[in-house]
């Protein structure tokens, strides 16, 4: 690709970030109670402190420093300091000892990271919801079916398992469903049927929707030492299924697996709508909303700004209020200009306003903000993606391609951290640009030659959050009212959070193909951001992705109230986004 686009200007990499000490303050708790004597240190330095009797602490650090929080019996927490880090409040959780993570001298036991690197070529490994199991060191026998042993003639897993393993009995069929008994129908213990661990998702319903040809590796666990971690539902044994996955898992027909189906749960309409969520609005906004006239609202604003002049959240709320409630764009922009000091120099604030501008179709204004963020954070992968996509919104396709390639160049020169999830999204966006706007970049006969292999067609959802400390749960409800959840938090996936921090990335994508047409509901539960402040979440929905008729819509949400499931929007693979 570079051979054909090298003529596009690649500006040299230069970060203007300088080491700048700042005081980090916060409170550490456990089970909602203050935690005293937590040791906080900066890794690879002699700087350390402890929390006081009320759980409070403060420590001097600089951007890129890694803070380590330690307390006996609780899991260690590592948090990277950023340019905007000032307050870090959070809860520590109980430590869960995992023997396969322990390194013993003279032992052949390997870490989870080592096993993950070996998985592709080591047939003795299986990925479970509780980590990777190695049959050579597991506390019992694991029976495998490898990819080359799987007969894809069968319709579902019931066909695949029938008469495959001694002592395993299959009841039912692929049409009406069935059960699998691992320990035998005549077992003295009268064991229940097996449960299933599919790509880390545990379910009790037999996954008859997964075709045998979509399975990469299958393992049967019937040893008590290996199934107890599944609790009482694992009493009948566990069948672990690792599907063939690249960026997303596919079924036998090449379609992405619907992970809402790979969860044994149904949506109960419990998420609150925006109308029900009205109580979450801050008091100042309720005061503005109660104004009967625009002049009254301006008087209220004049009084409020004296109190909230240091809060960019207030500035953005006031802008949004006058822009949408009274359609007064001039006054709304005046609010931004008069309070520029609160926004400038703060990447989180600038990105939040850029999100709002994009949702309003103010692409030039958003572009200026993304250029400012890039200047502040030239070592953040997100800066390159945001600026490239912003140039594309303005029709500046060569500039967009230059930003994608600049990021690629800096990775090759090892000037930026390379993280695979980041590269996947970057490559998909660049390939999409080449596919649809290649004539603007190179001669027509070269377009197909430089395109990457990306055959996804359907609806693409890309989420981005303004604060990298933000923690939340996204819930996707399919047209059959089954849901799938994705949790973004330190507790759920500390390695992922650290990877995002290292690379400076705060985006995630989800792909919906046309296998199941209808309305998909997207909800979110905000878990906080360690500073007790809101976070802005941007959702970009691409319809007919990868086709000539591709179009997109941008939605922005201010997440504030914690631990409440909130409806965001409904998306259909046939119609446009519908707000709640």
C-alpha cells in the first residue's frame, strides 16, 4: 500500500509533550468503605505514599508514569498517568488467585500471555471464560476435537458430538434442540447436562446455531477440578468451543456470529429511556429547562456562569441548551468563545465539543478541534484516527490518507506503541477510504491492487469516549430480544485498559451483518471515570458499510448517572438511527 501512496506527504513525527509534574489526588475504597494504608508507588522509581485513615492520598507524578496500588489480599491496580490526570478515585477488588499464573522454579507452567502466544500452533490449549487451559498441566484429562478432526457434514454441535467421545451421550437433534450428557445417562450422581463455554461466554442452552465448520477447537471438561469454577451449572461438565475468529467470529456461511445468541439471556426492557432519565440532569440544567422565554434563559445563564465558569461540562451543556432549545446558534457559539480558557489545552474537553460539532454536522469546527488535540497528543493513536476521519468528512481524502499512513509509518519506526485492536480499526478505515475514494488518491487501475482484504458488508458501529478513564458496559439487544454485553473496565479486562493507555486509543467497533434484520437496541451503563465526572460517548453508525451507498450518522451521549442501564439508540440494518 505504501508503495503506491508514498507521494502523499508524511510529516515528521514530533510530540510536544514535556515531562510535567502534577499532584494526583484521590480516594481508594473497598466495598464502598475507605481503605487505609494502600501503598501507591510509581513503577521504576522510589516515589511512594500510602492512603490515610479515610482512604485519601496524593502523589507527585508526570504523564506516562505508571501508578501501582497495592493492598494485601486485594488485586493490584496499575493506572497510567495522562496529561489530564488530576483525580483518581476507585474501588479495589478481592484478589483471585490463579495457579496457572504462578511461576515456579523448575516447573513447565506458563503464564496466560505465553499460552496466548502459543495458542495458534499448540493443539493442547483451549480458551475458556477463566483463562487458557493447557492439557499438559491441567488437573485432569482434557479431550479435544481439533479443526482437522471436525466433520463439517453435520448441521450442529449435536451431530458433531454424537458417537465422538466415549461416555458422552447426545439427546435430541438440530431441528428441535437437545442436550449433551458428559458423564453418562446412567451416572450414579444423576449429573445434569453439560453447559457450554463459547469463546468465553457461558450458556446453558445448547448452541445449535453454531455450525461445526465454524469451530476452531473443541474440548470436553469433566474433571471436578476444572469445572468447579463454573459453579453449580458446571456439575454436568463443560464443553468448551473456540470458534474460528479474526476480527469477528464467523459461522459456516462466513457471516459474523451473533454474540447476542451466544448468551443464554433475554432482554427484559429494563433500560431507562431518555424521558425516564430526566432526573439525571444537573440542577443548573433543570433550571434552564424551566425557563419560559429565551430572555429568561439568558438571565439564568448569566448568573450560573459565575458559579460554573471553571467547568467545561457546564459550558457544553449551556451550548447544547441554547443551540437546540432556542435554536440560537449565535448565542451558543458566543458561550464557547467566551469560555475558551476552560476548553483550550484540555484534550478531553476539546474532544467532547468536537463530538457535539460532528453530530450537528459542523465538520469544519470539529476539524479545528481535532487539529488542536493532535497538537497536544501527537503520541496518541486516537489523534491520528480522529483527524483522518475529520479530514474525510470535509472531503479532504488525501489529507485523510496521509494521517492514516503517518500513523503506520510511526509504528514501523517504533515511535508509537503498536496494539493490534488499534491497527485493525485503522486498517479498516484506510481500506474503506481506498475502496470508496481511491480515485482521489491513486490511478484507478491501482485501487484494487492496494486494497486490503476486508469483505465485511453491513452496519458498522464505532464508539469513542472522551475520557480514557471511563468505564462502562455496552449492551446490544438483537431483533429477537437477546442481548450481548461488553464491559470496558479495569475489573473486567485490565490488560485491555492498559493496552489502550499505552497506545492512546479510546475506540471500539462492532459489526452487524444482514443475517438477522430488524431493530437493534444499544444501551449503556456508566460505571464512572475515577473522578466522579461525566464522560461523553460518541457513536458513529455506518450503514451499508463498504458499498457505494455507504452513509453514516453520529450520535453523542453524556454519561453521568452511574450503575443505571440507559437506552442510547436503536439502529436498523434497513432504516436510519432512531433516538430515544
